[in-house]
């Protein structure tokens, strides 16, 4: 039986990255033509307890969750349960007037499902343009949603510009719940996670005491140190709440990549819609419905205090999922931007170099 053997050219890239950026650990999964040809864990899952990272360790993947949310919406579209152009709020809208105590603005009444996924609603921000996703942490989803509708504003007409605001995906998750009659997570689990054999995916929790079995410990840097726990991650199910291992993340990506190597869960028409961006600037030519586009590649990144996540595909048949339990301070662009660029360069190297170094195996 052919088994995976260590590939120094791959391992050295990951370990060098961990050393350079002082990150405790990483989990890597690489596929070639739909086969899992390399899976490996590096460093520590928990420094204090001296736990080595393993491929079964799961991580918060932060904004990579948005791809799952987008796909969940596309599945409902494919099943005839909703349309991307359906209005979200007001009479005849999916959520009607369920949330908020004030009359909705004309802009809010024009928001469609597609605007949420493509981040083109025009806001759902506070007066100072800040993203309100973390506000009023003690509120439950319904209380928060009512507060949001009463206090957040759309600064632009829907469909006129791209503005990356997490609250759009909080709302998208509530749309999924309304249409499916299930919780956001339960819908995904029943509709595509379990059928795909993805068993590590769970919704993350904000407190250290509540972390899942086999979940790593997170290590923030700079201003994010000490902020890894104690925030309402449970609210952030739709925009950044998923916890999953790298192999299952890659398995999901290969079910939405449009390549023939593994069956896709979106048909041709739905796939085309899923990967259609909003348009040229000030819209976005490379941000579609929960997935980012780079030529023929699809990808996404995520970051929360103490985590940095990613996946990327390449038309050469390679795909990669790479997750870290550490990361630099994204509120400090001077240190974060070079780190993010180095992370992206690392992914491209993994996709485009040493592609013949792998055994012809499939560890899925």
C-alpha cells in the first residue's frame, strides 16, 4: 500500500513561515486532481499543555465561514426555495418586518439576498462607518438583530458599491434559517456537510472553557493578544463562526470548485451564479457570493484573534487548505499586510511548485 511520505520542500516552507511570524502551529491539506495527496500538522495545538498539532485538530476559520454561508444560500436557490434577487426586508420580503421597531428606509427595503452575499448592501454600519457585528455582546440574535435594524444604516444605495461588512453575513444566516426552518448550522449539516462526509465542522464558541474536543488553542499577537476569547463568536455563525479541520475544509472546497475530479454540490447554473461578481469598481470584479476570484482560482481568507485561515484552488488541478492557530494584529496594517501577502505567496507556492512530488494516493 502506498502511503504519504514527508516532503521536505513542503514542510520547510510551512515551518519557516511559523518561525518567521511566531505562530504556534498549522494544519495543511493539499489535493491534486481531487485526491488528498498530502495532509500534515505542524507545531503546537496548545503551547501551555504541550499538545502537538495533529491533522484532526480543528480551528476557527473566521471569514472562510462566508463561503459556507454563500453555498448554503446557493443550495436553497438550487432547491427552488429562494432567488438571489428576492427582497430581504419589508412586506413580501423574506424576513418581513420581524426585526426592528422603526420604519425601514427605502434603501433597506431594496436590499436583496445577492446584495448581502456580494457585500453590496451599502452598509449596515454605525454612524462612524464601523461594522457593528461585535456590539452589545450580551444580546441574543433576535435582540441584536432588532438593535441592528434600529441603529445601523445603509450609507449607499444597495447594488452600487462593494463594502466588506460582516453584518451582511449575519443577516444572510438569518435568511437561511427563515427559509429552511432550521438553524443555520443544522441546515448546512443536513443539506451538504453530512452528505459530503464532513464531520469535524461545528459552530465555534467564544469562551475558552467552551472549546470543542480537538479544537486548538488560539494565540493572538500585538493588540489581539488576550482577545482570543470572551467575545460573542456564537452570534457570528454566518460571518465567521465555523470550526473545522483542514482536511474537511478542503473536502468542502472540492465540492464547489467546478472541476470534474469530485462531484460538485452546485449544478452548472447555480455554480455560475455563485461565482458571478457584482461588477467593476466601485462594485467588486473579484468578490462573488461568498467566494473570492483570482483569474481561474477561487479562494478566501479568514482572521480572528489567534487564527488565520485560507483555501485556494488552481486550474492546474491543485487545491490547498491551510489554517494557523496564531496570526498578526489585523488592526495594525504595517505588520499585518506583509504577513497577509506572505501567506498568499505561500499558498501560491504550494499550488504551483513541487506538484509532482506527491504519491498517487487519496487520503480522503
